[in-house]
């Protein structure tokens, strides 16, 4: 696409609001994307995180995830390194294997950010998880055999389910 009439309306630490022609969107700055981690234990439990998300004013259930290259001095962080780091920070698990499954736009109508979905296996719990400083993350280990009903029950309580959880389940089911 030709970037005619592109104007930066505002820039913050990780986001810039852009107006390009008739379109307004958010550009991810000072990072190289995001890693989303589909982590499944040897006991066939999927690791999910729950946290309050200010933009939607609700608690959400998500796959562990985070920004790539956002830490000071980590601008050269690989996507796989970020996936390992975020999995450990958020869930307390280390992964023996991390494999990229797919990369694509997070929400192409509103942001330039691209995300990479990783499949993490050979998991070993080494900490509590819960995130860093300002994060208040609850870790859920849900048996895959019960995941659909578990998600339905959470949704009934008003918790929002990130659709990427269902995308992750698609990848699990296609690998059986």
C-alpha cells in the first residue's frame, strides 16, 4: 500500500497513533511484535492465564503472551527467546521445546502488530508465575479433555475469552 498522507498523531512508549489517508491505527513501536504461547503439559493440560485488562474493563482468559524486544537492551531478542521468557514470567513454567506455528496480524484493522504463535512442550514448573511488577496474573492448568466446558463456565461468569485460545485449540487438535 502506498503510504500517502501518513501522520503520527501521538507516540508513547510502545504505541503510536497513526492517521494514513482515511484510516487511523496503532503502530507498535520499540518492540518487534508479540509472542503467544500455546503450552501443553505432559499431563495434557493447557496453560492459560487470567488477568484484568483495562481496555475491555474485564478479566480475560488468554494464552500466555508478551511483547518481543520490549525490555531495556533486548531489541535483538529473538521471538523464541521472548516466548520462553514470557511463559516463565506468566506461568512459572520453562519449556524444553518451543516451535513457531504461525505468524500474522494481531488485529489488522486497528494495529500494525504481528504476533507469532508458539507451541511449547517438555514443560517444567520452576516458579509461581503471575507476571512481573504491575501484572496480577492467575495461572490455570486445564485438562484438554475439559477445556470447552471450562471455558464456557468462565464465560458465564463474565470473564472474556480471548479468541486466540480457540485458535490454539485448533492447532492442538490438528496435531493429534
